[in-house]
């Protein structure tokens, strides 16, 4: 049987579009509260890493009661010391996330989001 394999490659029904399972983002943070991830209900895990030399504050954009939060030395924040990595999974991971450096500007910060745990 002669099959035209070349025709299969041009048939769009044979294409597979993989789901986007997340990605890694890099930021240069100052002391202002900055959105580092928008809300995405498909996200099940977020991982934050502070490769810099200054502590970084991380929080969700809203608390469990729907009140707005601000990244910084405020209630509802997690403090990531230099070199620290922190992962958040499950309920709430798909919310918007904010971050801010404790001092200075140009502080490196890495964020990874995944649709799987």
C-alpha cells in the first residue's frame, strides 16, 4: 500500500496542540507592590525563588475574605530570604500574586506556574 505521508503533515486535523502547562517568569523588583502572576484558575502550583541578595515579600492579591493585599512588610505576606524557594499548591494557587523587594531596586525574582502539581 502506498501512503502519502506528506499529505498527513499538512492536514491540520493531525496537529496536536499541547496544553500550556505553565511557564517561568523573571522579574526585576523594587519596593513597589508588583503583580507577578495574573489570576488563572487553571494554575494548581506556583513556585517562587529569590536568587537575589535582598528579602522579597510575596502575597496573593486578595486575602481569604476578599480584601486587597499589598506586597511588602504587611499582613498576609510571605517573606522569602535570599536563596529561598517556596511553592504553593492547591486552592488559591490560581489567584493573582504580588511581590515586592524589601529594599532597593533591580532585585531578581523568579516565578513558575504550573497547571499540574
